[in-house]
């Protein structure tokens, strides 16, 4: 069971289920091929992103709106080849995820308030005006620190 965004006109007429394309820049609705739609396994997940998609749909549809609803079941023929492969090879997916996690572990820490404020000031935006994610911000800053430390380290040898 999945939750999705049902598209409505401003006159309350249901149109279909929301899907996006062109890197989430274009919005449309569909009544088949539900694997293309924006969908979530939980209602909480759908609610998390609802305002963003609803605002964009309202703009694109000139007054329409979205509702979170339980989507129809995806039949086997509607599944993408990638979905069918994933279901048939769950062990391979699990192993690949384990290998990835070992090479790139998730680190968790709580930065000081002053550091959080500084990081927010340093956060860049992409071409669409979206702020960079915490992960990309921290990776960018750590890479810069690594380069500075390597430069200082090599400069200290030049002075001797």
C-alpha cells in the first residue's frame, strides 16, 4: 500500500495522481503506470513533502490542489523493469547496500550552536534557489579543511 498525491482541479474534479519530470520542474497527473507517481510507504512520509508539491501543483494548475490518498495497487505489468529486478534480487541489493555502508559509514554528531549558525551562514544555493543539503555542506567544508591542512603541511616542509 502506498500513499500518493491525488490531483484535483479548483472545481474539485479529480484528475489523477501526481508525477513529476524534468528534475521535478514539470508537474502532471496520470491514471496508470503508478510506479511513475510520487508515492510514499507511509502517510507521514507523504505529509512531510505535501506543502512543497501542493504549492507547485496549485501554481501549475492555476488553482488546483492535491490530497494525500491511498493509491491503487500497482499490478505486476505496471512495475518497471528495475522494480521487478529489485524484487527478484533482494539479497544482491542487501549485500550492495552493506558494502556501500561499510565504505561510507553514516556519522552522527551534534555540533555546537555556534557551529550550526556558522554553517547556516555558509550554506550555498543551487541553480534552482534550493539550499544545499547538510551532507553536501559538510562534505564541501571538510574537503576545504583537508585541502588547507595539506597546504599547511606541505608549506611547513618548504620552510625547513
